[in-house]
């Protein structure tokens, strides 16, 4: 295989990460300049901005006729966001979860994941489905803005530090902030083109399906901004940003990226049967697992973060075995579906019931 293909893959990832960073910084400063609540910035501007690589890849893939990469990228990114980004962040330090996320955003994420599965039952997410998803995104954004409370000065300072909002100096100038946004968008388009083209070439050379490439290499690469943002936020002590960024980005992936990609792609996005019958249900299970974990004391403990990371390694192992049609595929899949997942589900349910009992006892 030509080394140039791998160089373009790395260059595409670098351009996506750099472009997302510029876009998030510029958009966050513009939002703060116009008085938008820091909570809204965390759930929308920062979350949507860090998902911009997925958007660029989704649109580029759809237009290039590689719908499997577009859909696989969204599904794989959502799985990566929860299992790897939150898992790694929780390993660094236990994460405190805002009550609003438990009561509204996480149930919404579960519901939207199920909606995508329903839409994909016919093997396609069509233009009408895309229009519905984009409409839901607009409604969600308006609802978050209207219902967001006014944050205390300490919370504003936390978000300002997390997104790097500058109040003085040349970075505070409006032309500079606009230049950051435009420059970030340009790098995203360029990086997406390089990444998609190189990923397709690698998939064909290795005889691996485009869906698997989208679920793994592309999904992990385009999720680097979420990973970097959450890890840096945790190390700074801004744990609300870490969790809100992941949940908000996952919601935007389903509504914005799938919706826009389905709208701009002629005939909509085709969805591979493997995605419908395995990967999308895994995405739903991952989103659903957040409910009991987030609700147990409104925190994510280190052992729960380690559990997330372990499950991602199991998931990737299954994808590799499936792509190579390894002899161990059947036994591995049966063990995962028949023992590991039910055991984890029962454990999480018991933890949630115990937590609810303690809360009722305190009242």
C-alpha cells in the first residue's frame, strides 16, 4: 500500500483536530461576547464545535457516495464518546454529573438513538428523516437556550477557563474571533476530504468494509476533539464540561450530522445491515447504560470509567473478528451477548435501585 495514503490519513486527522480547536475557540468567544449562558455554551457551542469533524466527514462521505462511512462514523463516534472519552476522564478523576443531564439530556440521547434505529429499519435514512432530525436539533437548541438558568459567576469562570474565552488582548477582538471560526471551518473541510479519501483507500486495500473503517479509524479520529476537550477539562477541575461535552456532542451527532448528511446526499444515506442489527443497538445500549451510572450519586466513579474502557476494547475486538471472519467470532459474540452484557445490566440496575433506596431513606 502506498505510504502517501497513510500520510494523508494522519494529515486529515491533524487538520480536523486543529480546525475543530479553532472553531470551538472562536465560536465560544463570540457566544460569550453576545451574552449567551455558559451552560448553553457547554451543551451547544463547545459540544457542536467538537463534533464538527464528524459533520465534515459525514457530509463529504455522503456526497462522495460512501454512506457507510458517514453512518458508521456517527455510530462509532457516539460509542467512542461514552466508552472511551468518559471512561478515560473518569479514570483520571471521578466525574460529577449535573442533574439536568440525568433528567433531560441522557434520556433524550437514548430516545434519539432508538429513533435512528427505527428510521434505519428500511436500510436507509432518507431526506425526510434528515429533515426531521435537523428540525429536532433546532427545537433542542431553542429549548436549551430558553430553559437555561443564569449561572453564577464561579460557573461562568469555570466555563470561560474550559473553552479558553479571552476577555482582554488581541484575542478578544471580533475580527480575530471571526477569523478563528472561518479558519476552523476551512481546515475541517480539507481534513475531512483527506480523511475520507485515505480511509476508503485503506479499506479497499485491506479488504475491510467501509462501515468498519467508519466505526473505528474514522470514528476515533474525528472524536479526538471531544477526547482532548474532556481530558483537559478534567485535569483543570472542570468536570461538568467533560460530561456535558460528551452528551451534547452525541446528541448533535445523531441530529445534526445524520440529518444534514441525509439532506445533502442524493436519495439519503444507505445503512448497512450490520449497522442496523448490531452497531446501532450497541450504541443504544451504551447510551442507556449512562442512565443508572449517572444516577448513582450523580457521579461516574473510576471503576465505572474502567468498565467503559473495557467494553470498548471488547467491542473493537468483535469488529476485528467480524471483519476477518475469524473462527472465534461465533463463540466470542455468544459470550458477549449471552453473559457479559446481561451481567453488566443487572449490576447497573442493582446499583441504581440501591441508590434510589438511599435517597428515599434520607428523605
